[in-house]
């Protein structure tokens, strides 16, 4: 099964090579860049698969030597090498299975990071600021770039709300696991009695919406012409210069009669139609983003937590994967690597289980 997947990738690579040499593809920058990225991804996959096939060949060679070789020293060598290549083969096989899991197409996109103070008053705002600084330091360690877009500071320090953009390789794929309610347990700077308080902040991470070009299929537009009405000269009411466009998929109707030329009216009408269709599609994107944001951050209540930062115990617990680490100081200073990696592994394992025998 794996060898068939490898062969499919090899054939796909050849197909892409041909397409990248096609002048029509080269002139379409968006398609060219998408194919080029897929080409590089398959190349990386084939590097691992070639090592896997080589390991399979070495296993077979060692088995054959054990069956045919009379020299005891050579048999011992073959046995030792067989153990090595079996381990290598199995390791590469698991790696290939992971690479065969379909990637989230959003993973490579820029991430929009939104942090908002939840329950807990001033302490929640201070904690929101702590989370932002944690992500800043994490980006510095990973080579990602975090750029501040908007911030609403609180009177006692920290932020009521802060929005940033994270760019770089797999920015969204790395940050998407941070979405949810983060809870902190500590003695706030604002607490005079020394009591431990529990506060929360919400984090929403979304893939940046790509720009889209509105392309209207002429077959989707009904064009009606009619005589213009109103002032404009003798020919206005006698020639079919006015144009009405009806975009059938959306139901949008645009009429234009400013010009005496039907062609000019049609051009103007199509320009307005494209703008209205664009606005309609943009509204859909904004609605989707709003719904996504709501689903990511839940209510902002402390009980709906994904992660708890307990300062007295120097403990961080990610409740989604039952992971507890006792290095809170390092984590809030940007050392999120272990948490992110284990969340990614968990996601991949779920995908593998869902894929079943197809991988």
C-alpha cells in the first residue's frame, strides 16, 4: 500500500514538472506558485520514500545473506546489519505515514492572533499582556515574525484586547492550537491579601483570508437593452443604449443609461456588478471569520479552559491532551515547543485513525 502511494507521488511529480514548463501556467502566477509549492512538498516526501525503499532493499539483502552465506563472521555481520535496517525501515515507514496525512491547506497561511481579557478584571488584562509577550518570544525562537496590528491597553497594565499578525513558514499551522480560553492561577499584583486568584484570557487564531479576484462568467449574466429615459437629447429615447445586467447566481441587478453608447453603458454596468459581487463575497468571508472567532474562544469563562498556568506550582497543564509540565517559567518566556509538538502529534494521530487503511 505504501509503495503504491509512493508511486502515485512520483507520477504526480512528473505531471507537475510538465505543467511548470507550460507557458499558460507560467503566466498564471497564482497557479504557478501553488504548483511550485506542491512540487517542493513532493520532493521532500520522495527523499524520505527513497531512503525507505533503500532500507527495504538492504533488509532483503541481509536476509538473503543469512540464508546463503556459510562464513560465520559474515553471517554475524549480516545479522547485525539486518537488525539495524529493520529498525530504520520501520522508522521511515512511520515517517511516510505521517507525511501521507493530508495537510490542512490553511497551515501555510499567515495567522491572525487575537487576545482578549476574559473574566478576572485587571488581572485578566495583565495576563492577556503576558500571553502576548509569550508569543512574541516564541516567534523570536522559531523565526516567525509577529507584527502588532491593534491594541487596547488597560489602566493597570496589559491589554483589554490586542491583535497581531504572525507570518512565516507554517505560521497558522503552528499557532492554531492556541485558540481557546487560557486560565491563570496566581497572586495578582493588585491583590493586597496575598490570595491566589483565577483569571482568564481568550485567544483566537485564524488563517488570514486571501485576496480573491471576482471573475464573472458571461454565461451567468443576462443582458437586457432598452431605451434610455429622461433628458439627454433626441437619440436618448429612440436607441437601445441603456443596459440592464442580471447576475443569475446572486440575483444582483445593475442598470446603466448614463452614456449614449450601449457599449460604454455595458462596461460601466459590468464594473459595478463586479464591485457588488466582490462586496457580497467579502461579506461572506467576514461572516465566516466572525463565526470562527466565536467557536474558537467560546464564552471566555474560566471553566471553558484549554490550558492552565499555575504560578505557585510552576505548572502548565494543557487540558486537551492531559499534558502537565512543571516549567512554567520557561514556557511563559516562549518555550512552547513541547506543547505545540505534542498537540501536532495528537492531531496527526487522529487524522491517521480517520484515514484508516487508506494510509
